[in-house]
């Protein structure tokens, strides 16, 4: 079964023999299917891989592993270097994106599917720097976001300078409700009512299916989301982009140091 894998390369593309085994590391959780989707590099050089792990008791869970810069598992993280988080009800839970807060806490976002497959929501978890769930976030460290139709999942998580969290994704189906979906959470994991409608934004490109696969902040705080959309009688998808205003995402202005001239003096020859 596949397992979360990390591969380190030199600048010329050759494997870094000082990392793991010839530049590679493979980590198994419980002998079943494990899959990493996102990677983070801490300021101290440690590496966090985030994805999902198959647990016979709880089906698929959010999962993360932290490695030292050498590729060895960091035993101070979670349980012997590993973390897995169940969203309940024998869910199929999978983290697709992650982000590192300035204070070292880790935010992971993806989806949670109920046991009978009838409900799939955005799912978000936040961990302290030691891998323990942050109990000050959502309900005991986790939260779900329901957009009202069957099947939604987050594919990207963004962190704003003010600590708020933006999740971006779409629906997994083929209906007029399969749109770009965005939601913003406060630092405590609650939906932010100042964003969109009750914390959520839905953007439709047409009458068939689509969704956002990625997003980024512009320097002016606007959010650009990218993905796909199929419309009308065209069943093959096209690139789709949408941009959103968000004044709360604006970076703080950089003050001009006292005594520093704001203009270059003109020198007369």
C-alpha cells in the first residue's frame, strides 16, 4: 500500500544522500493505504507531510508526520512522530492542503464524508506545534463547513495576517451546485459573518460542474482562485479563474523610518 513519501533533491536534481535512505523516506501508519497531499517546511528545517491514513477502526483520517531535516521521524511530534484525526461517524476524512501559522500551529483542510456517503463537508483541523489538536479551535480542534448540497471538499487553505483562515474548494459531482466554494473562519474556528454570506462564498460559472483546485493571495489582499468549469453542452472542462475582494487580507503598510527622506535629493552639476 502507498505511504506518505518525502523525496529530497540537490539543486541539480540528484537525490540528497544525506536525507533518509538515498534521498527518500517512506512512512507507514497501520499497514494500509496512506497518502500525503501537502508538505510544510518549518523555520527550523523540520518537514511536515499532511494527508490521510487508513485506520481499520475509524476508516480514513487526517494524518500528518513530522521529519527532522535528516529525514528521520521527529519523535516529539504527536505519537512517535505521527498524528491522525478522525472527524467521527466512520468518516472518510482526507486533508488536501495545509498551512503553517507564524506561531508554529498547523492548519489542515480537506473533506469529511459520513459513513453512508450522504454528506461530505469541508473539514478543517488545527494542531499545536507538538502535533496535539488545538482545543481552542472549533470543537476540540476540528470543524466542518456545510455549503448545503451533497458533496464538498476543500483543496486549499490560506492564512491571513490577522489570523483568519480561508478554505477554497468545490463540489464533487455533476450538477448546477458544483461551483467554486470559499469559506472564512475566525482564529477560533467559527465561520466569519463578515465574509460573503455568513462566512461562505459560492461562484457559479455555468450550468454544469466545476470547482476550485487552488488559490493565492495577491499583494493587495485580493484572493485569486483557480480550477475548472464545464458548461452547457461542453462536457470537457476549461480553466476557470475567479478573483475576490477582501480588504481584511491587506498587509499592514510598512512605515517609513524616522529621518529617512521620502524623495531622492536632486543634485545640480
